[in-house]
C-alpha cells in the first residue's frame, strides 16, 4: 500500500516543528515535508493527491493542545492570525472558491483515537483544524480526493507542540498508519 505522511516545516520563529520531527522517524511510508505557505502547501498537496496513491495522512502541530488530535472536518476558510512563511495572510478567504463548506476526514478517526488511548497515548477527536495552513492543506487534500473519484483514506492529525515526547508522537502516528493499512486489507 502506498501511504504518504506529510509534516510541516517550522513557522512563527520556531526552530523545529513537532509534526516533522515525528514524521521523519516513520518507516515504510513516503514522508513529505510541506512548507508553511498557504499557496505552496495547497499546490503541493494537490500534486500529491493526483499521483494515484492509496492513502494520505497530513500532520501538523497545534499550540495549546496536549493530546494527539485526530481531525474530523476541514472547512473552506483561510483566516490567518499571522503571516505564513511566504508573508501571506489571507483573511475570510475560501481555500477553494465555490467549493463545499466542509469535508469530513476519510480516515478511521474514531478507531485511531481509540487505539491511541488503548496504547496510553493521550488522544482526542477534534472538530476543528483551525483556519491556518493546516486546515487549508486538509481541505485541499479532501477536495482533491473528492474530485478524483477515488475515495482513498485521507485526513489530518494535529500533534502537541510541546509536552509530548517526539517518540510518543511517532508511536501514535505509526498506530494511525497501521489502522489505515487495515482498512486497505479490509479487516
Ligand atoms: N501548524 C499550523 C501550520 C503548520 C503547523 O504545523 C496550523 O495548525 O495551521
């Protein structure tokens, strides 16, 4: 099964991004680093989604969250409180003009959250990925999947910025990948 897992580069003056620190430790998946740029990341994710892969899990960091947040819904809204790494700061703008208001994740979100909890990794289902670059990437991913006519598992997971060791986050992401593989095997 060809699974892509993406992480983000640092932003907002930080030196690292917890998402990429964890994603780069994964084996057996294609790991891709995305820029924290509305335009470039959305373009990059569209290119990926057009490649005929079997599943995509995008990962980003979320300040103020202490659990791994399995995101359920992406909204068609960009509303940035601070400029992205290219200096863009869209306000009240759609990710895809004329696109649906929202898309649901097609990952087994509840199962992933439950498996994380079982493994002793703090996890939650989340109903908002915010309105910054992460949500835009999530929306663009789901929009590309919806338009492709190939309903692959795809979605977004937010990880804590601090307070959770990188190895724990990586272990959580391995569980998410495992659950996606299970779907593919029809188990
Ligand atoms: N977090 C930001 C963008 C990149 C990242 O890791 C967000 O939640 O939108």
